[in-house]
């Protein structure tokens, strides 16, 4: 136990060196670059971790109970930008508390990557704290039309009636984004000269998934449209005819790290991996009787 605490303390100490953006260096672009490797891990709860992948850049890993990644990036003006959100507002609140504890009060902006719980489940915490939440018009519509169907689908994967995650998914209040943009237009936000681009590459794993690109750090959060494993996962609303086209649209982007919603891999090869997994799935589906 003591050893465990020591390791955790060392990890947290380590994060102070590799994750912090030095104020005097904040205008130097190369200081903000990311790498597809975790240099420090900060535990906020047994099921919630911040994984540092560059100065001021984190993967927020929430096991709820499925492994769900969002990203958190500290911009040059001090704003913290969430790409996607943790699955529940309680988890999002823990990240907001960490920001205040480690950095003081900061502006926070969240960008929903779709209407599924793993793309916007934390919204309630941001809205409650008075922070803007951006999301597409299609996400707002699908959350209203299909939110309860999505909840039932999710609960189907947690058969254990006594699971606290089952209770959390049952109780999750769906809160839509309050800053809505037309999905076809995408969105560009700027913070202290650094840009964040929200890109809609057409229907992929679901009709409304968007990718969130930080060109200044060559970081792409592809949410659920990027496949990090060898299987396609939840295809309930997937558009297999157009998903690959969407990924090919993202391939020209300059990236050093790519974050998928589910899985541990962070390298740019995830774009090709997604195409390969989809091709394999279509081929095996074609062979099925
Ligand atoms: Zn997902």
C-alpha cells in the first residue's frame, strides 16, 4: 500500500515536469507537441485517469465500465479544452476539480464528439459550472430522438444488476450541448492563437460523430470513428458504406498522435488500422451464409 502510494506520488511528481506548460514557453509551438506515448499517469479515481501525452495534453481515460477516452488540452491562453467528455458528470467534475487544484480557476470549454454517452455524458458538470459545451445540431436531435434507445442498448452490455455502473447509466441525465453548430459546417475555435478544429467527415460509426483536431500539436481525437483494436465494436448505427471515406478524409491531416474513444493505442497508424478493420469486417460479413 505504501509502495503503491509512493509510485503514485512519483508519477504525480513526474507529471509536474512533463505535463506542465511552462508559461514562458507557451508561445513555442514545439513545446506543445504530443507523442503517441504516455509519459505520466495521474489517478483521479480508481476508474478515472489522466494520461499525459505532451505538455498540457492528456487522454482522459474513464472505465465506465467500458474503457472510454476523451482528451483534455491546455491552450496557450490558459483555457482547458475537452474533446469529448468522460462518461458521467461525476467523472467530469473530478477532472474540473483537478484543474482548479493544480492550476487554479481556469476557463473550460467542452466539445461533444457525438450523442452517445461516451461522447457527452459529462455535459451536466460543465453546464452546471457555467462552462460552454459545443456540439452539432445533429447531436442535439439524435440525443432527443434516440437517447433512451442508446441508454437501453448500453444497459444491455451490463447484465450485472448490482453493478454501480448499471445504476450510473440508469441515472445519467442526458444534457445537450448549449453552443450548437450546423454539423456540415464543422467548427473552428481559437484560444491564445492556437486553433481547435471540429471536423465532420460524414457518417461513420454513428451519424453524428465528429473528430476534434489540434493542428498546433498534431493531435487528432477521432472518438468512436477511430478503431484502436482489431474488431469494429458497436455497429448499431454505423454507416459501413461511408465510414471508410470519412477516415480517408482525415488521413492527410498532420498528426503525431491519434486518440480513439476505445483502446490504448495512440499512434497515427490508427487511421489505417480503422480502414483495415472495416475492410476485414465487410469481407467476413460477405462470406457469412
Ligand atoms: Zn464509443
